[in-house]
C-alpha cells in the first residue's frame, strides 16, 4: 500500500468529474490517467492500480486527503 498525495506532478492525484473521480500521475513514469476504480471510505482504491503505460507500476494505493461524497 502506498499513499498518494493530492497535488500536481509525479506521484500525485487530483479530483475530476465534480470530485467523483480522480486522476493520478504515475509515481514511477509520470503517465497521467483517470482512475476507473472504486474509492472506499478509508480512501483506498480498489482494485489495485496498474499503470496504463505498462511501466511496471502496480500497487494498492490510498488517496491522502480524498473526501468521500
Ligand atoms: Zn507508470
């Protein structure tokens, strides 16, 4: 499990779609993509996140500061 901070740049997340979803920038390669995942009340993202650019990043992540609606 790794923790992803809100912000801009590599290894961060930001809210999209009226804060119902998030984009993350891959901590490994910097590829930016929207999550197609469930974000739980404890801010964990399910299932685990695999980088769409196939850089090898594949982790369970938690979005620090995510506000559950
Ligand atoms: Zn990547």
